[in-house]
C-alpha cells in the first residue's frame, strides 16, 4: 500500500512559488467557508493533492492551483476561513464556496449565518456563490439528515446559486466545484469589462419633441453653443462664420439679389438690396465684348461712335454688282451696316442689321 502524503507536505508543495515566479497569468480568488464539521478542509485537500485527509484545519489555509478556463490559464487562489468572514475577506474574494455536511444539522444552519455575515460587508449580487454538501462522514451509524429538498431550498435562499454533493473520499464532484467557481468568476469579469466599455462610449444625441431644427443638439456641440465634454474632441463641430465672410459669400450675394435678408442662428442682420445696373457696358470695362447686340433695354446697348459709306458686293451668283451701304462703328468695336441713312448718332436700330467686322 502506498503511504499517503502528510497534509502539511502536500500543502507546502501546492503553495510553492517556484512554478509561478517566471509567469504572469490572471488570478481567480475563491474563498471557502464552513464550520469545523462541514468537511471543507477535506474538500480542498482532495482538490489540491488528489488524496483524502479526514481532518479539519482550525486555522484555515491558503492554496493555489493552475486552472484552464475558456482556453486560457488562470491561477486559482483558494483561501480557507475557519471563522466568520470579515470585511477584508469579503473584499478579497471573487467567489465563495459555502460548505456543510449532509449528516450534520449544525453545519447546515451555519451556512445561513455565514451568508448573512458576508452580505454585511459586500453586496450579494457582486459575489458568485457555490453551495456544497459533503458526504464524507455519512455511514450506517451516522446517517444523512439533510435531504435533497432542504439543500436545494438553501440554494434558493442564498440567491439561486449552484448546489453540488461531493465526496472527498472518492473525489465525487470535487473538481467540478472549483471549476464552476472559476468559470463564474471569469464570466463575471467579462461582463464587468463589457459594461465598463459601454459606459465609456458617448451617449447618443438627444432630441426633444418640442425643439425646432434651429435649436436641435448635435454631437460635439452643446445647446448653448459650447463643446459638450461628454463627447470625444475628434468629432466635428459646427463651423463658426463671421459676419464679414457671410456678407462676402456667394450664397449671400445670390440671396440679396432677390431682395431678401440673411438670418443667422446667433443674430439677424438685414443687408441692403443691390439693384442691377442698366449700363453694364461702359468704356474700359472688361465685359464689353460679351454684350449681345440684340439685348433689351437695361442689359446694355451699343452706341455708334463713327459712321460712313461702304461699298459691298452682292453675294448672289447672278448679280455681282457693287452696292453702297451705310455703316457705323459702335463703341464695342463691332461694324454694322444699315439699309438706310436714318440712323441716330447715339443709338443703333437693331432690326435688319448684320455684323461685318468684329474686333
């Protein structure tokens, strides 16, 4: 028969720091609570060393073991407490395993007291719980007194936690207890990280039902015109345009030509109406050559500055004789001829005229 390893030596091997000195892996902290008759020490010793030791440690203990959760290695730190949990223990743990013996009524009632004491230091919703009923000391002379219905009612009373019946003698469900606790811790940490990332995101812009389009709030701009500190500074803000740029813009000119006024969100400024000039084609201007000689009054008319007689040969193939035409030279550089001499020196009758030479 192979001699069993003493509990002190097994705990020393489990607590050795040599295999964790050069490694950095996430830690999962599990607290184990139970009375001296609950079988908590035998449960932990079976999980750490793989052997059964029917002794309870009065002073508690500290243990660690590497576990694999969701494909990633974690260092499971186990803290066994033989007394009621204090504030330091309650704030240290990530999950708690409550242990009682199925053949001991007092250990079963102690679970309620331990759970109540734990809640005085920390909110019950923050700590994942696992309830364990041990079968190690059940025998013909020491029968089971806690039935399955009462055990499951205990789980309902302590926030619907998971319940396992274990046997440290044969190793029944021992590994599942600590694996369940580790899985609950990892899941809770992921949920907390997700909620923290959601809180750091900017809120969606709020639109009140009675607000108009001119008073709506946009991302990056507060209702009073300043930047909202709740949004990242990289978001674009509403551009600020000065009154001088507003008056000089192309859109402002187009609006004023129709006789309207420009209104900004911050102030209202009326801009005087600009009337179209009736004499666009003045001598020396750069747009004289683009004037339509058939334009109406108000769009610019050509003025005759010189007049004379010009001989013009007919373009007909039958009659090639020369004819005298009365021509005028306009101020826009165009040379036109007329069918008669009844032409004013200041204006030109545009009907039945043709351009001959254009500068």
